[in-house]
C-alpha cells in the first residue's frame, strides 16, 4: 500500500509552482520529475490541479481523553482528513492533563488506533511540574504548551521562575514552547472590573481581555527568550500590538515566532452582532485595525504559522450569555479551505500556504523534512485542489460532533479533490475513505 503516481500536477512549494509528476512508494516520495512512469501503482491525473504538501495543523484540541462530551479524536481526525490536514499537533489540556511522560504515552496509545491522520502530542508545563520537562521530552512530546491565561481545563499557569526555567530547558534541548500569551493577573483584574459594572453585552468579553493582557505577556516572553535563547512560539495571536512587538524582536534575531488563526484574519468584533457567543474565543476576536496588523504580519513574515485552534464544545456549552458561554469553536476542517480561498482571491500569495501551514510548523516541531514538504524521502502527504471549482461550507459536511462554526454557508474558491496520507487517499472531495491509519509522530532527532 502507499504506491501512487500523481501526473501533471502544479506542485505548490514556498519557492514556486512547478509542473511535476510525483512517485510515492511504500508511503514515501521516491521521485519528482516530468514524464515519470512506474508499474504496480495507482495513478491520479492532476492536470490543471494544484498539489500542496499535506497541511500540518500545529494547534488542535481534540478533547480526548476526558472531554469527549465536546468531541473526540475520531471525529477530529476525520475532519482533518476532509479538510486537507494530514498531520495534527494535539494540545495537552485534556483530562488528565499531559503533565508527565506516562500520561503522554497513555494518551498516544489511546489515540493512535483512532487516528485518521498522523499526530504529535504536546506536553504541558503548569505551576508544579517543571521537573517533568525532561521526562516528557523523552516520552516523545512534540513541544510544550504553556497557558499563561485562563483556559479550558483550568490549568494553573506556571510562576515566572518556572517559566524562565522552562525557557532555559527549551534552549538546552531545542524544544519549542507554545504560549497562550495572556497575563493571568490582568485578565482577572479586567474581568472583575467589567463584571462589577453589570454589563452583559457582547463587548464585555473583549473588554475583560483587552490587548494589553496579550501584549504584556508577549513582551515578557521576548525578554525571557532574549536572555535564555529558548524557543518561544506565541499561538493564536490576535492583537496588533503583539504583532508589532514580535516584528521588532524577530528583527533583532530573538528566537520568537508567532501563529494566528483564520478567525482572527477573517472576523472582527463587529461580527458579534451576527454570530453572538459562537465566536467567543480566547484571546478575543478584535477590531479591524488589529486584523489589518495581523495580515501585515502574515505577509511580512512576522507571523510564521497559521493553525486552526480547533476547539470544539457541546451545543449547550456554546449557548447562554457572554459570561457563561465556552470559548472556542471548531476549525481543523475549514483551516485550509478558508486560507486557500484567500490565496485564490489574491489576499496572500499561493506559495505562502505551504510555508505557513506545512513547512514552518514541521520545522519548528522537528518533523521536517518527513512532514511539511514535497521532496524525495518525505512522506507522501499531499492535498490536490481544483482551483477553478467552488465550495460552500455546509453543516452536513462537517465531521465534528457539534458543527458549530461561523463559517457555515461561506462560499469559497477552490475545492479539495484528494487528501493523501503516505501515498494513500484518505479523503475524496471532502468525504473520508477507509479506516484509521494515522501514526503517532515523535520529533526527529538531530
């Protein structure tokens, strides 16, 4: 299995678009060129189609184990396959939290038989487990998530000493730290202040977590990275001021990178009037000026990755008022289609998609060149797209337990024809094919 020849595709890589054939044997790319031929392989004619590296979604919360009333790993990875994502990096705020090597190993054993795509696992650093850092690395953690602000699972943030120690260990071991960058004390202060006012309008979520909460945390991480050399990766960036801080720091050669998500690029706080608490997320979706700065960051290289922050909740959890409704919504299935649409509409170069959504995440989390690219020796993970077709995001096509997303009904340019994992078609035109065949990924050493 995993023997496939793709003919005449327009291969999209960060440095250009090339008309090439791709030969995959035993799940691995063995040849690239023109006029390739091979016996005993399946053949796909990709003439007129774009061929992308499989998308690496570095930011998903699949909710298993412990939170499966929200969703589960089977649904989540089926959604990934349908959406062109061939590798997901799963966050650690499940139950129990992934705060030691044994929990990580047990989670991997639980999830692997259910995986429709390949996956890596984050560990978590909280207020009392910095001593588990090396154990989690040895067990195969892809990196660490550190929640500086309140989040699902109520994981207590580490104090500044543990944070600094984690950065030292990151520098020593070359392991990335992914930060939910919001100052916990400031969020608490602003939330209590707004609550005392008695307000229940939709703006209260933004006012209880204003940009300074994010900007202060990013500034601290930049300082710690400068002092230690640790790898600080700021996820779900939402504030324009944070982008400006990151731009300056990266210009100075500090080891900091940043991720944003489609909902910050495509929605603003004005959309609360249309969608209500459905689009309540942490950090909040902000104003037009913040959104414009995020786009500048994407285009000038300040922001190095676009992930989904796939965060499912049950229908009851996403109802109620702005204070009680859960933060987050699904995104792994719509991540690539939404950004492909933006590229086909000229909002960003087509070649930025493989850079921001495949190669950069794979490099940061030590999966490259096994993942994140199309080259001889890489896994045969591909997405084949018809740029001339159109797609409408429909509720009935969503694989999540609760298809709650503001993007239902959105009309998109481009259509995913095939999602291919290690040379095998796992989804065709948005429909998942076959049984789970995903594998647990550990970082590539050296």
